[in-house]
C-alpha cells in the first residue's frame, strides 16, 4: 500500500499570487516525483507556529516568501553559508534528527539564469541597483562569479554603504544614483521601484549595446526597467521569471535530489502569462 504523499508548501503573506505551487507541481510531473505542493497563507505573527505545525505533521519542505525570509533565517538551526551571508532563508527542510535546515536559493537562481542567457560575470563590471533584502540575498553567489567590480547604487546611499561594509570584499563599492560612473557590462535592478510604477533615477550613460540589463522583477509585459534600458540601447534585457524558476529548481534539487529541466517549465510559464 502506498504511504502518505510527500508534502511541500510555500508560506507567505500574501501568498495567493505565488507561482511556486505551479512550478513545483510541473517539476514533480516532469521528474516523476510523487508529491503535493500547496500555498499557505500565514498570519504575520504566526510564522513559528505555522512551521512547527507543518513539520510536526511530517511534511517535508517549505519555500518561504515575503515577509518571512528573515524570520526563517532566525528559526533555522543550520544554515548554508550562502544563506548565512544573505541574512534570509527561502528554503526550509528537516533532517533525520529533526534539525531545521535553511538555505537561500535566490542567488544561485540568479546566477543560473544569467548562465542560461549566456551572460558572463567573470571579469564583468556589474552595477546593482538597490540595497534591500533582495540584493543582499544574491550578493555572495554573484561575487563568487568573480566580477572585476560590483557597484551597489541605492537611492539611500547609507544603506548601500552598510551592505558594502558587511560583505567586506575589495570588488564591491557603494554610491548614490547620481554618483554612478562609467559603463557597465551587467546592470541588475534589485529595487522595489517598479512596485510603485517608478524607474530608479539612474543615468543613461551606464548602458551601451554590450550591456546586459537584468530586472529581478517580471511580468506578462516587458518591465518598466527593461523597457527603459532597451531605449538606452542595451544589447540584452532579461526579466526575473527565469530566476524564479531556477531558484525553485535549486529547492527541488535540495528536497528531492533530482534537478528538473527548467527551460521547458520557463517556456510553459511564459506562454501562460502571455
Ligand atoms: P526588498 O527586501 O524587496 O529588497 P526592501 O528591503 O524594502 O525590499 O528594499 C527595497 C529597495 O528598493 C531599497 O533599495 C529601496 O531604496 P531605499 O533604500 O532608498 O528605500 C529601493 N526602492 C524602493 N522604491 C524605490 C524607488 N521608487 N526608486 C528607487 N529605489 C527604490
């Protein structure tokens, strides 16, 4: 007789918009893994209780989304080094001793999607816009790709300074939007500006035809940031849907030991959104 089905979920607030259930279910179908993956809306102050109940039921793994990634980091009893540095956890699972493990797959997701799009970070001059959790979460895996320089530009300069101090890597520096100098090979938007329908106030001279622009946000239509970059003459623009699929694939590999074929799933999602 078959045992109970392996169960996974994403926890967030809000969570109804999350594409994780669709993505992980497609991964499971593709790799013949028998599992169920759902979305759980969690009260803002009920996160610890929710994960205790989840793992108490014998359920196996969680994706964590806003606003609980920092709390998940605190509650994880063991963290990978990339999660440690990120200050946020988006993946939780328990080992055979009941120890709660936390990882952050956002950075590897970004790096994998850049590679899929044949964007090289080694030796590249990289500009990152924003200095919040989204940027902190991806910095270490990005630095591991050995860019020659990473400039973190933020509307509030002091937050970029804090991030640079924290990472303490010679390749990183901080500036305000009006202090950005020179051109870049790769420009990554990690700000929340587009949530307010705004474009970070950056100068157009940072972009030329050899610049790749990457928006960590995505949508059915071209993002505001990517449209602006294209209008400045960027040779390539990429949105964050591929990063979303890749960070999920990394979670799936951690939980199931099997790596899905992300290209097929990304095409499916892209078509569904269009
Ligand atoms: P997240 O965890 O998603 O990164 P966050 O920690 O609130 O969210 O950070 C949001 C980032 O987007 C910050 O870098 C923020 O800039 P400030 O530090 O100056 O607040 C940036 N941001 C938000 N709205 C913006 C806008 N309209 N223009 C430029 N940057 C913006």
